């Protein structure tokens, strides 16, 4: 059974996409994934691979941390 560390990665893909006046399909085509992948990522139900995260940040020409934010968990026992 996987241990839950209570951490998460949130993102601002939706905000960047809307400011760029793009549809989910257009962004998906630019970064090489399906529209569904963009949809679930924007809803917070999917954490992208590092490769996809870098593709998205490169596409919008912003630092990775501006789009994807790591939220550390409170479970620190080792």
C-alpha cells in the first residue's frame, strides 16, 4: 500500500491557456497530448510527467514554478 505523504502539485495551466486565448484542444496539440489530459490537469485530477510540465512551461515561455506549484505535506515521519 502506498504511503500518503499529504503533498500535492497544483497548477495554473487554465489561467495561462485562457490568457493566451487557446482552447484545450489547441494547447493539447501544441504539447503533444489529448484534450482530455489538459482537461483533467486543469481540474487538478492529473499530475503531469516532468516532460509534459516542461513542454507546457516552455510553450508559455514562463518558469516551471510559475505554472506548477509543489505543496508539501505535513507527514514528516521517516
